[in-house]
C-alpha cells in the first residue's frame, strides 16, 4: 500500500512555480513524486524560473526521495519542514541545493 502523499503544482504571485508536497515520501510513492518533480520543472522552465519544492508539510522522507531531489538539484530550490533540515544537511543535499526551513 502506498504511503499518503499529496502533490500540487502552484503558480506563485511572482510567476515562479512550486511543487507543494504533503505527507510522507518513500519508495511506495516515489514514482508519483518523480512525476510531480518533472511536471513542476517543465512548468518552471517555461517561465524561466527554478522550481521550488515545498516540503513544509512533509513529515518523513526516505533515501529514495533524497536521491530524487539530488537528481534534480540543478533545477530546484527546497523549502523543508524544520524537522527535515538535519537529514537534508547530513545527506549532502544542502551543499548542492538552496534549502530554507519552512515557517512553522
């Protein structure tokens, strides 16, 4: 059974796009997450901006999610739930992607 994950691509007021994720990201739903990333990156490329991946409502992510984010590192920025900040830093992702903590 797939873990609960909601994804939505949102156009922001500044013309940029965000992929807003809520729930958990793991190997049971990584395909949907990858599809969301790809769709968001296509939208962003059309507007000449970088996709913001909003993980502010993500409570858990596993190594498959981190690998997916690494694979798109040159085309994304990340806003992450404060509880995820250590995991993203330890993984090394914070060295290649701009990551900001989401407001609580």
